[in-house]
C-alpha cells in the first residue's frame, strides 16, 4: 500500500478549468465513496477549495491508483481523463506527504501564508472520518498535516504575507478605486468566505451591507460586524448605491448578470464600481468587465498576477527567511512521519520474532523437564532465566538495528527480510495490529483546531 496525491490547482490549471470542479457537500461525499469503491483505492480524503481539488489516497498500485483517482476527477469536471491529464499533478509517498504539509502551511496557496486552507483541510478530514473513508494510513498523515500547518504559522512570520485571498483581492480593489474607508460595500454570500470578507471590510472602516439567499444568515453576519442586512431581491438597488461588490456564494451558476450591473452603473454614471468575485464557479458574469467604470478583481486575475510576478498578490512581502523556515519545518516533519510510519510497520515483525523465540525457549524448557524430571525447582528456574537472557541478548542487536534501518531513508524492506530469515508468517497479525490504530484523542476532542 502507498500514499498518493492526485489533483489540479491554481499551480497547474486555469481558473476556467477549476470552475468545473466546484463541489457541494453531496458531491464531496459521492466522490469519497466512489474513490474507496474503486479497484485500487482503500482510503481517500478530498480537499476542495476555491483554487484546488486534490485527492489524497492510500492505494494498492501506483498506476492503478492514479487511473482510479483521475477517472473520479474527470467525472466531476465533466471531462475525459485525456483532456484533464495535462493539468493533473501527481505526488507519491514522501512527496505526497510533503505536498499535503505544504498545502496545510499555506506554502502552496495563491497567497503564500494564508490560513484559510488549514480550516478547509480540517473540515475535509472531519468529513472523511464521518464517512469512514480514512483508516490507519491516512489518519496519521492528516493529523500531522494539521499540526504542521499550525506549527508553521506559530513559529514563522509567514502570516505577514496576508491573512487570506480576501485581503489580497480587496487590496487590488483599493488600487482601482482608492481607500475603502467609509465606502459602501455590498457583500453577497454569508458563508465562511463571506464572513471573512465582511469582517475584513468592517475592520478597514467600510460601510458593509450583507446579502444572502438565506436572510437569517445575512442578518447574523451583519449584526456581528455592525453592518446592515439586505434581501437578495434588493440587489439592483443596493448595487446602485455601492462602491464595491464582493461576491462569494456557493451557487453553481451566475448570481449577478451583466444587465444588473449595467443598470446599477446607469444610476450612478460618475462613480466607478469595483467587483470582487471570489467564488468558484464565479458569481458574476465575466461580461461586466467590459462595462465602463467597472473594475473586476477575480481569481483569474489573481492567478495571472501570481504567474507573471511570483509573490505579488500579498498585502506585504514575505521575508525569504520565513519561507525558508516554513519549508524546513515541512521537510523535518515529513522525515519524522516517515520514520514513525516505518517504525510502526516493523514493530509487528519485531514482536513476532520475540514471540517465536519465547515459544522456542518454552518448548525446550518443557522438553528439559521431561528428560530431567528430578531436577529441583531452584535449578529449573535458574536454567529458565539463563536461557531467556541468552535469547534476549541475541535478539537485542538485530531488533534495535532493524528499527533503525527501517526508519532511515532508502525504502529497503528490512522487516520483510527479517520475516523471511526467521520464517515469520505474520501478515494477518500485521493487519490486525495496524487496524488497532485510532484517531488521535487530541484531534477527536477538537484540540487541533
């Protein structure tokens, strides 16, 4: 069995393709069960965000696993595997672990250092646990990834890159229409991204109006930031009075059409409008960018900026030392997890070897008792202790060495060699012991949040 990461992200695919992967809660559940129901995937975690969809899976065979995951991704995107393949990235074993750790740390984000992806990973892991699609292989990897993300943000200054995609997009809006202090901003969407946008805007001194398909959600968010809620039906009137429109709904189609924006602009011809579309798929018709006075900031724009000027979409520069330190943490944690996984794999073999040796000793002592029935109890006990000490000393060095060698880079199956040399048929025992691995109690209690 091996760990595999297969997916597409802003690093490899255009926003137009990423839009095709938009997934609701039901879609995620369906994908998870489709994955573990395939021929080569035994465990799966799906991380779907506004700029990536990646599957982390435990697979029986590399090529078979890549094919199974690619088929599920292609179905979700409404494309063929062949059409999707130029944009798919694949990571295997340690590379897959390091990639997940980098994602959790915000190192692979469109905005380096953003923290929202860590929460999205936590939610994805919680869903896989609820659906039973993670087991002994992915549990420790996902748990460690959450810790790595927290550690990177706690021990480095990478957060100075900008708290999120929201802050970067708003900075671009300010470049186009000026300071947002005192400006009317209409936020459409009251989910996690909408809440982050509204909170950020309120802190910057904007006059925030929140609108959502669920009016109660809009009211709660507006109250929490000292803003005002407005029904979605009043969108045209609210837009006519706004300086900025921020959209981040989970809708599967367009929410704001060109005609609505054109009508709003006709009612305020002398005032520009900044449209910040953070949704995937997008909420606002791309045609609004052609309207006079309308300035659009969307994921495609931010992706283009990142590609043309790496590192630009941030509120402030990230010190090179912070990024280096973050990568060092990822590298160290990857090596540590590899050593722990390999040590766990060899433990049943060591246990079986010692059990076999103890069985041989007990059998020989019983045979001795039969051959020398007159041997007194004290002598019999001393002989037993002596033989056990001899066996323990003989086994000490090889069992210590096999643990050390298994934890070292190289991937040699020292545990398998040990089983072959001593005739240890313990495959069933290995599976039983491995299945005994449980979810980290700290994470179960929510302490990793």
